[in-house]
C-alpha cells in the first residue's frame, strides 16, 4: 500500500482506524503520512467511523500520540477536543447507569450490565442490561424511579424479551433484557445464569456487575454471529483483549456454549477476531486447537461494508443458524426451537419492510 494513498472510501478509513487501535506502532511513518495528508472531511469521516465502532477514545488517543510525534499541534488539539467530549458523554452516562443499577439493588432485583462496558475506556451508544426480574416489576421501577418512557417495541423486541426506555436528561436509550437472550428469546438457561456468574468490576470509581468472561464472549457471539452478522471494530479489540488477558476459561466456554447450541458460532467468532488481529499485528491470538477445529469459517470471508466489518449471511451465517436449530430440537427444547424457527420469517419481513419504507422499524 503506497504511503501517500489517501482514504477515499469507508474501507480505507476502516483500515486506518484499525491500524490506530490494533497496531499504532506498526508502519509508523507510513501511518503518520497517511493521517497528515487527510482532508478535514476525511478526518471527520475517521471520527464518525470511530463513533460508529465504539473506539473513539482508543482511536483518537492513538491518533493524538502520532500527531504529537509529528509535532502537528493543531491535530493534537483537535484530538483533545474529541476525546474530552466523548469522556464527558461517558461520565454523564455512567452516572445514570450507576443510579439504575443502584435502584435495582435497593429493590432486591438482580441486574448485570452487558455489552456496554465491554468497550471501556469507550462506551456503547446505548446501555444494555440483563435481569431475571419479572417485566412488570422492572417497568414499574423504571417509570417510578426515573420517569422512564417505554419505547414502542418491535416484533423482534417482543420475541427477544427486551424493552427500551428513554429517561429525561439521558441521551442514550436503556435497553433491558428480561429473562431471555437471543434474537428470538430462545436462550433461557444461558440468560438465567448470567447474574449468578457475573462479577463486580470498577469503572471510573464506580462498581458494576458484568458478565463472566465466558458469558461476555457468548453474548458477543449471539449479537454478531446470530443477529447482526457484522462486527464493530470494538468487538475485535474488546475480545482480543479478553483473550490476551488470560482470564478466559475455554473449557467453561465450550461447555456453556454447547449447552446453548452455539459452540460452532463461538469458535468461529474467536477465529474471526484472531484473523483480523493477525492482519494488523502479524500475530494470531493464542487459541486452543479445539476452538479452531470447531470454527466453521475464518477471516477470509470478512469484508468492510456500511461502516462495519461484515460476514456473509449465506451460506456462512445460515449454516450456524441451521446447526443451532438442529441442536435445539435434538435436545427436545421445542419452545426455543419454535422461536428460532420464526427467525427467517422475521428477517424476511424486515427486509421487505426496509425495501418498501426504507426502514425495518417495528419488525426487527
């Protein structure tokens, strides 16, 4: 790749952002040259892509460091402004998140923060929580304590057992999953065990309960391999960091994922993360052989499209869905299997709705 090539597509900008958050010291002079030659519009696109991929703080801190080395103080100042604004947003959001978790605790209800804090020091665009508490109890608490408004629920929301809330003074929405996980709410046992397996972790001098490392990977897999079929760059960075930390118990992960019928999806997810890391660092993540053996495809199928890293739905993701559906019925979990069986119809309705109206709102 020529040093002077400018990012003229989302794919090029994603490449720069990936280099910033995964290997800011690799090809240093080339990366600095590319950054300095970007126009104001291209830098705006870089920041926008960092927001979409939940790597604003990590990406702009790496950008700031490189611009400081290049003695480009104007761009250092710009990075400082972006970082300061994002940190202010995060501080405001975590104060509300702490208050919500405290309200659950005071009411004697379990609550675990899922996905949102995985990106730290970055933060999601909304807040995701899980609880085993009854929906009517949670709805009453959110309305009474926070004057929350319940957002209109789509078909997918109803199947998945999740509610979205808007709280006065909080720009981010609060999404609470209740008693179920999965696109169609097919995962009951996995969901029920989340609170008991969770652990307390401190973020910015605030303590929250977050899922166990194994549960973090399974929740990410459900979201990326069985629902959205795309990765945010934060998913790569977050999961790579979790693997590199050495805290992941692969036997526990395999056992739990097999019980939920998603082991092949989990293994594939980890291999995709590893392959993307290798692309930018030259080193694969250290994964057990049984993880790589269970993976159904690898990073060769990933591509950049519409601001994210995508995997093909057919045949790759469709095969993971087929395996999950077969495993669910083989275990005699008829209700969960019936829910999963609705997924193709839901996806088809969403696609038709999007084609007609330009939106899948109310369906997906």
